[in-house]
C-alpha cells in the first residue's frame, strides 16, 4: 500500500490530467509510459518520455493528427459546413443569373415597345404622305379644300389598315399582295378567286340544269354585297389596279395597296365631260373640282364661275318661262327641271 503522501500526489496528478485525455494503447497502458509523462490543461502541449515501446511524443490535444496518407483530418462538422457554404454559393449564383435574365427581358420588352410605338408613328406618317400625294392633283383645283374627299379618304385608310378590308365571300382579310376585284357599284373588294367562283356558281344557279344551252347564254351574276348585276362576259379573269390601266400592279410601299400610282382619269358620275384627277384609288371618285362659268336655271342671271360638281344654281327670281298652256308664265322661283302645269282655270 502506498504511503499517504503518494496517494495525495497521485490525486493531484489525476486532477490535472482530466483536462486532456491521454490516449491508451490496446492493453490499457498510456503511450507515454507508466508515470513517464505529465499533462497540462486543455490546449497545452503534452510531452512524454520514452515509454516501454519507444513511442514518439503526442501532438497537442486541440490540433489534428496527420494520417498515414499525410492529410490532416478535418475537425468534426468541417466537411458539412463547407458543403453548406458551397450550396449557398451555388443558390446565390442561380438567383443572380435569374435576376439578370429577368432584367434583360424587361429591358428588351421596354425597348421593343418603344420601337413599336416609333414604328407606328413612322407608319402613320408614311400613310399620311401617301394620302396627301394621292390628293395633290385634286386639291390644286380646290385651294386645299378636302371637304369633298372625306369619303375617298375613308376608303384609303381602310386599304392601309390590316384586317380592315374583308372579302365577304370567304370572310378573310384582303392583303395588299393578293389579287383582288372591286365592284363598280358599291366598290366592295373581293379576292379574285372568290369572285370568279361566285360568278360561276351564280350563273349555274340561275340556269336550268336541263338547259342544253347552258354555257352559251349570257346569264347575269350579281355582286355579293349590292346585287349589282354583271354580264357573263364581265366575269373578272385578270387582276387590275383600281383605275383599270395596269394589269397585276406591282406592290409598292409608297403607293396605296392595289394602286398603279397613275392619275385615275375615270369619268365622273354623273358625267360632266371631265375625268378624275386623283391618283389611282379605291372607292368612288369625288365630285368634279373643275371651275366652270354657268348661269342659273332660268338663264336670266349673268353667268358666274362655280364648281363643276355644283354648277347648277337658282337666282331665286320668278322663273318667267311660258307654261304649256301658252298663255301664262311660271311664277315659281327659278328652279330646275320642267315647270309645273298652269294652276289657272280658263
């Protein structure tokens, strides 16, 4: 049994050694040898004398020991922390790329909308120039007055607008690069193949199936919209511009669609001896803008210059023309047409 002073000393040594665990060998003997080493508190260096097996000194408790391969072992949880950092960094990069893509898309949409607005403005300006150019030869005779051109202007605007003109036979939009036909009665526009099929089917329906002369007789066919009748010989077979001068008019971005760009020169209706001054255009021709010198209905007033389309006028004086009775004169104000029968009773 050890002496009391040895027991106390051993107790003190054990108390100090609790701070750092001393590795044991397989048989339970410390690597540092029996009583051959002293241990300081945690974090201190542990030294030992040569043990029975001649083992080398141990590394400090808080530092990692090198493995047989030469790599220092990672502290507990180190690999998990590095993995979470890598995942966080990866997510950050993904979110960053997503935000950058969204920002680019927003910028492209903004630029696209701005360019579309500018494109629309440019297109409207271009169409305005084309319309003004179409009216130039007319407005030179009206001192710039376009009051009589409102209806024609509407037809021109519809020709420019996508989807504004619809073929009433196939119910599809009429495009500027398609062959068309325009009715001379209502000026409605149809696809060339559609109106040709319509004319053929209409002629077949109005004829008798048993008629041996079918195909030889000139059966009429009507316009799908206004029912204006055309002869069989008037069935369209070729694509012409509005004024009928040019066959297969070329597509020109600076002209009205389906127009040849030449002066219309169609006769005005009702006929006045003058021809249309507009460039080849859809719709009806406007009233004649020429200036003529004309007198009133009763021929009493002096001739004055007036528009050809409004050349007839009344001086509001008594007509004075002799009635059919041969005895009395017309007492009505200056008027157009024949005088009324004599109201007096003989």
